[in-house]
C-alpha cells in the first residue's frame, strides 16, 4: 500500500503530535491525486495541520478480476473490509484507514493519535462520512460530492455485492443509514450542481433528510457551475482545511483543560501525605546543565549547576524551550554596566512547574508557565498593579536587579559552591530555574511551549506597544524603525488594529520582503539616501505619520522616529533598549507642535493577567506567531550557536528546545 503524508513546515513536532486531516480519494484515484491537484498544502501549513493521503485500494494484489472495471477492484476499495471471496484477504480498507495507517504515521511522522479529522471526495466522501460516523475516532468530518446513500445507487450496490456479498450487508456502511443520532457539532459538505453523478449516484438530499430527522447540523453548500472534478475540490478546499483546523484547535483546548481539571481534582482529593513522605516532598537541589556567562563576550560555558529548592513564594521550573532575545546578547556582550558575572542569562521561555515553595497558592506542579521579567504581585497595596495604566510592578525589582531572589540570595551554584547570579528574574539558559511566583504567567497546557516562549518578551512587547501603549486606531499611518522580531510584531499589531499605511524602515534590504509578509505597505532603507530618514518619511505623507516606533535602541533613530510623527498629534514610542548612559534629544519645538514621546516596557502587558490571554488568542487562531520562529536548535548547550545566529541578522527568533 502506498500513501502520501504532508507535515507542516515547522521543525518541531508539537507536544502530542500534529493535528491531522485524513483525506480519502474517490474512484480510480491513488495517493497522488489530492497532493497534486487540490492545492491544500498552503492552507494546511498555515493552520499547522498534517495531511495523510492513502491510496484507494490495494494494487497488484493479484485478485482475479481486480482490473476488470474502473468502479470496482483496483482504485475502488470503497472503504469497507471485504468479507466475500476473493476480496476478503486483501481488501481491508476500513481497517487500513482507521487503524493500520494511523498507527504507522503516528509513529513515523509524529501525527496526533487523537487530534484527527477526515474528509474526502466522492467514494472518499462516502468513506469519510461512514468511517467518522461508525468509529467516532475523528474530531470532525467533511466531504466533497460524497456518495451519500450507497445502498440506493449503482456504485454502492456493485461494491457491496462484490465486497460484502449483498447490498443489505452495505447498510452498515451507508452514511444516510448511519445517521441515527447527532455525532458532530457540524458536518460540512460541498456539492457541485453541474456534477453528472448528482442525481444517480450521490443523492445528497437523502443525507440531508437523515440529518434533519435526528438534529445533526449539516452545512451542505450547493455550487452552480461546478462538476465532479478536482477543480471543484481545489476551489473550496481552503474552507475545509479551516473547518477542520478550527475543530481540532477547540478539541485540543478542551482536552487539555479537562486533563488539567482532572489533575487538579486528583491533587485535591489525594490523601494528605504521611509525615515521612512529606520530608521527601521538600524539594531537593537539582543538578542540571546550564549555560553560564563567566565574563563579557566569552562564550557561555555549558556547566553542571546546582539549582536549590524554591523558597517561600517561589517555584522551580523545568525550562522546555527558550527563545533568544537581543537583551541577553546585550548583557553578555558587556555593554550592560549592571550585568553581573558569573550569571545565567535568558528570559524568553516556556516552562513547566517542577516544585513549589512554601506559601505558593496560585501555581501547582505540572502547570505550564511563561516567566515574566516584569512581575505582577497583584497586592491591593501595590499602586502599580492596582492601576490599569501600567504593568511596572516594583515588588521584586531591587533584588531582581542585583541578580538574586527576593530574599537576597541566589538559587544557583556551581558544583564547587561558587554562587551564580540570576538574570532579569528568569535565568532560562538552564534546564531548571527558580522563579518568583509573581513572575509566572500560567498558560493553557494546549499551547506548545516552544511557541509559548515567544510571548515572554519581544513579540508581546511589539504587540503591546500598538494595542496598549499607543492604541492605534483604524485608518492610521504607522512607521516602524527596525524590522526585527519586535518591529515585525509592531507591524503585525498595526495591521490588526486597522492601520492602512505601514512604513517599515531598516538598514538591511532583505527585511523588505519579510516586512511585506507581516504587513508593511512601504519600505525605506536609510542607507539609500543622504537625506535624513525623518524627512523622507514626512515627504511621503505631508505632515508625518500618526504613530512611529523605535525598535532599534539607537538614540539617533529615536529622534528620527519622533521627528517624523504627525504634526499636531503624532505619537512616537520608544521600545528599543538604549545602551547605558545614552540620552535622547530633540528640539522642544517638536513637542510644542503636538508630537508626543512615550515608551513601553513589555508592551504594557501585565504578565500574569495578559500573557495567558495572548496565548488563548493564538490557540483560537486569531494571533499567528509561527513566522517569528526562523531557527530551531536542540539542547541547552546550543545556546552559543543561537547567539551566533541571532547576531547574523537573518534571524527573527531562534528557539532552543531543551
Ligand atoms: Zn527580551
Ligand atoms: Zn505589584
């Protein structure tokens, strides 16, 4: 048996495997029809969906008569397990499609055993509907021009008589007859009205009546001018891919939520541990690998470190993935005068709680979290946390800046006892780290952690600069200086907010293309002209643009960004982190004439409240972030390589999976 598999472009198989669509082809087709004619893969890639495309029958099995007709035997297995001789030995298509093939592709291609949907065309539409209804193994089902009532049409009668011995035996394989109770939230079927098989073989109205009778929601779309061909399939396949992707996403969220709830209930109902067990439960120090920065610019060293147990109000987490950010490189390079050595850098991560210290009430072992370098204590006495105007909670700022935990000590040491400092309250270049409870955003366990890490810094910052700090309105014009991950997140958010003109500015001409992918409408390279860049932006627009963003950290660029903001009301937002000791300047006239200068840290998001919401938006398909991941490496010891890649300039985010 041959089959084809499409796996989306990302390098990492998500936890639990790829959500997958099984596609069943029609009469005479093999495993190539769909892959070459349907044009589905761009949409599947966009949705992160794998596609498995089996053949429609055994080939060359040598069954007498297998090649005598086009609608029976080779290419026409009808998705049943044959019971009649001479077919019963080889023609086991139902078992093949629902058991044998899934077991194989789950093992070899990392497709999910539970997050699977099924669709198909004609005989394959019949296969999709009947296998979905009879096995209940699929989250969702759709079909193109399916044979809806095969016991009442010539194709079905011939197949059932041949494979099963009688038409009556086919009643268990007839979608119209199997529709005895609502089984899916909705079934999607497309049918062309110029299909020459419509009246004699397909009989969709019988299926409609059966669905109506039992209250199964069916979206049957009838299309004038479409026939039975793959042109018809390719015209509407995008809708089917999106239909299944949406169903699989909500199924994944529901399953993860149910599992988390079950784990919580189990923890609550578990008997209290006996005294001696409690002693064991006090977390012991963990030794693990971490990348230690011993001095500026020297390559990080992969060392065995001892990570002490979490103290009061702290949790220890296993870091699953870390995305490299320029701030790590900035500190590592020695430009940060407050940088401490030896230390463990890293602050953009996805992690799982391994143990909790005394007094921790909002996190449990096993919770998935994104560490935040901006904590959120949520204490009523904290005027910052109590105010909707800011996310800058100062609760642990002093100790965080000194590279220690709130009690003034570090949880990291080398094997010889040397103390290693924390960094930004995160230190995620380590397989395990200790965080303050108030620094952890608890996120949906449905979110793959190698993607969740992006919400820990750069991407969130760019999004928040638009949504929270400057609140871009529909129809606005925007200029973004610096098209790295942060700048592109600004572009993405500006487009989502309805900005109609988005000017991207970067010294690297290669950024124009990726910028356009994210939504810029114009691109300027300051190196192309002697004329100051702010003048060039203003001359494109008469009075300047409504919102400008510095994503470079360069104070001259910050000035340019302010000076091309719209006279009278333009707002310029500083996002980039400037080198220590640098100052910004402009003529006061620029502000007197209505321009406003502001800045943002972590995009104004409150870590614990807002990061989980960003994750949920992504899971709902409303906030795509996959395009930021341009490089993936495995193993914490690959962090030096990641730094090298990030410095190369082609990289948006390099995720290191531990
Ligand atoms: Zn960062
Ligand atoms: Zn606070």
